[in-house]
C-alpha cells in the first residue's frame, strides 16, 4: 500500500528502528531520525514518569533544529512504544503526555489498543501494533490501528514463533494498512526481502544495539558482535512472555541456558526475573537471531547509510537478473 505522507516523504529507506527497553534513548532516536529512518523508544525508558515529557520535547527540538539546518536531508518522524497491559501503571499518564505533545507514531504492544487508537487519531497520529499471530492481528484491526507489526521467529525481545513467510502474507491478505516485518534482519538486502514478502517497512532492533548512541554497555555491544544465531535462547522465564536473549548473558548471570526453570506465564513482569537476582534487559540481554550478521559497532548515521547502500545494491542486483 501507499505509505502515509509522514513516512512516504521523510524516509531514506523503509525502516523503523525498533524500541528497545533500556537501550533506546533520545540520542539513539535522534540519530536514527536524522539519518532518515523512524527512531523509537519505550515510554518506560524515561524514568521517573515526568522525564517522558522532557525526552519528547528534547527529541522534537533537536529534530526541528536539524531539519532547519539541513533542508534537503530526510528527517523521519519518531515513535513512542506503549505497553498496553494492566501491569503498566503508567499507561494513562504516559499517553496523556504523548497526546499533549502530539507524538507522530505510537507503537503498542500486548493488548488491543482501542483507547490508545482513539487518543492518537484525535490529533492525526498513527498507531502501529505488535502481533505474533493472525488472531492478534484481527483484534488490532478491529481497534482501527494504522499498522500491524508482524513480530516473527528470530526477532529480539518478545518474539513470536511464526515464519515471516507465513505471518506477513496472512496479515497482508486481510489488512490494507501498513504492514511492518520484525525478525532477524540486519542489512539492506533483508529490507528488500521484507518488501518482496508483502511488508511495507522493516523493523530492526538488534543491529542498533551495536551503535555508538545505544544505551548499552560495551560488553553488551561486543557480545552482539561476537554471537551467532545459535547463541540466542528463546524462553518465557525472564518476563513471563517468550523472548529472545543472548546465551552469554544468561551464563554470566549464573544460570544454565539449557536448564532454565519453569515459569508461570500468567505472572508477567517486564522488568525482572522471578527466578534469580538477574533482571531481564539489564543483566539478561535481549537480541535476535540476526546477530550472526553483525560484525562491528558504528555511529548510527554511518550504519543507516551503509544499510541504504546495501538496499540499493540489492535492488540493482535483482533487477540485473
């Protein structure tokens, strides 16, 4: 489908930098947006709650200043991720802040975001919702979301179990809004492949952990660079929801990745583990299966330009065949 104007006019390549707990901060978001891709962050990264307004104002001011100084450069909109779940006691306050400042894109996770959709549409914003199945996609469609993010096998964080070849096609067949693919992508060729499958945009997180602006320790970034797909452990142990984590970080926390305990999936806890002193995301590091194709730590702007070159080279290569 044709992208909404705010995306169609302002993207260098069809890519959203996925929101990552702890890792995504204003410096990373601004670097992504000024490079020409959507930058995003979870509202819960801004702590205490009052800091969310400071972050949004800071991002808007820095993007406006860059656009004024660079009138010919693409400057993409930014997005804020909201966890729509009873455990998120900040949701109402965070959404009030986002509506007051007219955040261009809200990315929602977990429950169907009906009340969020109404609030965001009141000022002309867009709502994209994470799903891991067609059933979840149907619920989001019923609430009037503008985009569906198909979180497929191999994605970092709270990934789904389905192949993108299955889920993207099923969603595309029934949804005429924006379809976004998440799962194990790290290069421009991957983005082109996502479009060939029927997605409008790619959604990449793990690759941006290994950037200068990411709020991740040097050890975390180096583990991303040195890991391979086989080093990703998919388990619900740490938050109650199945997620993808680096094997090395689990071992560093004193746990055996091959002998993790059972967990009560009804007891969701998005910040910590109920089974050890190690905390998910802080000590147990998220990553997707695309880590095997990440070999360096770069400034975000340089990385986006390289991905853009790879995207164009893939288009030329396929056209030549």
